[in-house]
C-alpha cells in the first residue's frame, strides 16, 4: 500500500500520546507523592498535543476535511467511525483531567476521570488498529499482530516520554529504577512482538493468483495491458515499489532505531541514575525521540508491506502463483 | 427484490475499450457531475474511470489466447465497501441493489477502496470524493431519454453486444438466462462479497474440415511454397525484411 504520511503520523502520535496519559494516570493514582505539579501538567498537555498533531495530520488524508465530523455517523459497523469517536472522547477526557488538576478539585474525581480516559484510550487503540486489521484483503494487516504491535509500540513510546519528563521534573525517588526497568521490559516485549510480526508477514501467503482474480484456470497468465496509459489510483494507492533487499534493510533499520538504540539508552540511564539525574533526563528524552522516529519508520513500512488483493489484476501482487505452495 | 447488474461476455469482447470510453463520456457530462481528467492529451494522462479493460495472455506460447477483461463495480450483494464507510456515504439501494456513493456525505477517507477486493473505486482528487460505477442510475430511470436508451452507457456502446444489463435475480431477463445457459461466473468468489456482475467464459471453437477443404489446402501449399522464417529480432524488423 502507498505509505501515506498523514496516516503514519496519526497512528504514531495518537498512540504514543495515549501512552503518556496512561502512564501519568497510573503513576498519579499509585505514587502521587513522587509526581510534581509541573510534571502532571506538562505530561497531560503533551498527551493532548500529540493527539492534535495526529488529528491535524489526519485531515490532510481526507478529500473533504470540512465534512470530517460526519465520520462519527456509522459507529455501529465502521471501525474508522469508532476510531474517530474514541479519539475525540479521549481528548475530552484528557482535557478534563488537566482542568480538574489545575482547579485542584477532588483527587478521587481526578482519578475517576483519568481512568475513564484510559478506557477511551483502550477503545481507541483497539479501533485504530482494527481499521487496518479488519481489511481481510491485505493479509499482512489482517492478523493479531496488527493490534498487538500498534498497542504495545504506542504504549512503550508513550512510557518513554513519560519517563523522560519524570526524570526531568520530579523529586528524586526510589521508584526511578523501577520505572526504568519497566520501560526496558516493555521495549524488549515490543521488540519480540515486532520481530514475530515481521517473521509472520514474511511467510504470509494466500492461495490466490491472477488465475483466481480473472476466473480463468490456467497456470500461465500474463498481464499484457493494464487498461490505462499511465498510472492511476489503482496502480498507486495499493502499491509501493520496493525490492526484497530494500525491504530487509528497512526492517533491520527499524529494529535498530525503534528498539535497540533506545534499549541501550535505557540501560545507560540505569547506570547513570544515582550519579547524575540531569544527565539521565537528557538521555531519556533523546531515547524517547529516537524511538518516536523509529516508530514513524515502522508505521511507514507497515503500509508498504500491505499487499492488496486488487494488485492481482495489475500484476503487482508480490506473491505470485509461482511461489505459492497451494498452486503449482 | 431485484439486483441489477452487468453480464459480460468474454467470448464476444474484442477489447476495443468502447465501453470504457462511453462510460467516461457519459459520466463526464451526465447528471452525476464531471469526472476529473488531468492532462488527457498529455504524456501523463491521469483521471478517474469507472470501467477499465485489461488484457491478459492465457496459455503458453504458441498455444495462447488473449482475454479482455472489462472491470467495473460488481455491485456486490454483501458489499464490504458499504460496511466500512464511516459516514454512510456508500450505500446499497434496497430496490435495485445498486451500490452508490452520496458525494455530499463522502469525506474522501478512501477507506472503502481498501475494503473492495476488485480495485474498482477511484478517488477523485479534484472533487475530494470517492467515485465508482453507478450502473448508470442516471440513465436507466431517466425519463428524458428515449425508452430504448435507458440502459448503461457502456452497454449501448459495445459493438459486439458483449455487455448485457438486467436483473440477475429475475428469471425472465436475458441476464438471468445467459448466466445459466453459459455458466456465468463471478470474479474472485474467494473474496466472499457476492458480486452481482457475471462473466460468461470464452468458448472453445472447433473447426470441422471436410475432405475438400483439405484438398484445397494441400493444393495451395504445393502451388505457392509458403516459407516460415524463424522469428528474429523485433517484430518491426521482421515485417520490414522481405
Ligand atoms: S465491487 Fe467493490 S466497490 Fe463495488 S460493491 Fe463490490 S466491494 Fe463495493
Ligand atoms: S471515501 Fe467516502 S464513501 Fe469511501 S469510506 Fe470514506 S466517506 Fe465513505
Ligand atoms: S454502468 Fe454506467 S457507470 Fe457503470 S461502467 Fe457502465 S457506463 Fe460506466
């Protein structure tokens, strides 16, 4: 599929922003004494800002952005509609959380609103990934790894930002190493999940070939004419030219930038924590930024990997009947 | 409940693209508003078409045959494009089964086109909405047209009458009968969308020769020494050389 930058930014920033919020709410209800006021405000603001970056980018994807609000109509059957609704609800809950905190209302109300925000966020994470996973004609997307990686990567990146802010503005506390350890664990988990997803996608196949597509039972079918003198929507939207070599380079690069470099940084922080907390904070921020960059690369490649059935008609479907074990 | 659709006879289709061109012509000037066309006479013409004819070669040389496959929206009975649309702009009409897009509601999110296995929806960048074959809904019920022209533009244009329009669920229609008689089939049934358009397969023709024909042929062969040259170089060169 064509890697549309607006969708890459939407899925990465919104999920990462929700990770920040979830981290914030959980910390604030478990260890409120370790959090400074400026941290809570900054984290909530950052989370909301991330949502606005995502939503802003998504408008560039629409042909008719002014009518975008209509996307809430079909929540009963469209995952896209549910995505829009849950994202808006989350922004509402996060903003309310911020307002309640600033106006110093009851702490238990703050927690209730926070957990309500987390529920919206879970709804969004599921809906947003199901938008892709529910397209059965793209085998690389229609599997459990899509929601699993969307959620796990988003939360890990959010946690990385939350941790960076935490080091920067909160009182020194004995929970620092624990949080650092949690982040390392999350990163390793996401790494394994993503590696499994790439492995799965490398072997995913369909029994379909151009023979099924045009309904003629013959092993030798060649496309002679695409019915168009030049590229058009169907040759561009569903297909991104990439060689096997390029894609394996991209995959390796993604694994290094998204997981390995940040992982090294988290470990370094673990060593540095007791010596220099400012240095640790600086490292944590750079780690989170590197991870965000990696996530953008990962999501872009997620689109490129998507291989739509309609490509069968245009001779662009990468798994041809030749390497298909079912058709010989 | 009826289900209007097209039945396309692959045995008759000669790949002339007349259906595609007339579809474009009608839908550019018809009641649904224009279809975008960027640089139609330039080196990189880009535009929206509701119907495209693709050409495939089937078989191994020298036993090959050419198949022309005109493809437009199949007006699926279980249309996934309708189910995923977040705005309900994409809908299926109950009365005749035609799948349409309400341009006033479409936000141009392109999600429906991902959900279609056939790749027959095309995004109009100029209007910012998704478009596709309307089964000429603005012709078939159009009282301003003479009765015999109330058919899809592509059907009227086809010089070999390879396109048949009708209710595929009504046993009295030609469309219904042809599907049964000629073993009409659906494209990509694996996608489970229950497409309504049917394709009539190519037939195998066998020529019966009687002895006289064979004698004439033999006679000709002796008379005019036909020499078959091995194919070398490009076709153009081959034709040029004596
Ligand atoms: S062919 Fe595609 S666009 Fe047409 S009804 Fe079926 S799924 Fe929808
Ligand atoms: S592009 Fe238009 S018709 Fe298609 S899913 Fe989006 S709103 Fe619906
Ligand atoms: S039915 Fe009408 S809109 Fe559809 S392909 Fe034929 S001419 Fe085009």
